[in-house]
C-alpha cells in the first residue's frame, strides 16, 4: 500500500474522475490529470469485475504493490493525479505482464 500522502483523497478522486483524461489498456483504465504536487494515485475496482470484496481487495493490493515497488519511477518525477481502474480479471496474469501494462499507462 502506498503512503497516504501518495494516494488521492475522496475530493481529489471525484475531481480526477470527472475532469481527467482517460487512457485504456487491455485490463486497466487510467484516468489522469495534472496535479499540484508529486504524483498521487488511487486504485479502484468495480463490483462488476469482482463480486466479492475479498477479490476486489486482492486485486487492489496487487496493483498497489507494483506501484510501491516502482514508486520512484512513477510518482516522484511527474506532477499528476491518477486513478487506475481495473476493468478485467487480472488474477490469471503474471506480475510481469501487469507491471508492463501499468508502466505503459503511466508514461
């Protein structure tokens, strides 16, 4: 899990979701807009993708772990706010594919 200062609060989340630019990939939707400070990212999972809360939490943890491992590359160099929405089942993918897809979205 990222530190609280590197995650969006609810007000920022709503603003980014409404005004941000959307980029699609095979398993994710990335919504981003320019930020006022170092990068902030949140991860969201719809109930349509995973019915059970346990599965939604697991999917969020997978993505947050990748973000945390590569924190310096993603968030400290750029000033932006972003939301990563998981749009398809990612449990069958290996970590390398997920990491590559997230890297492509954050560039």
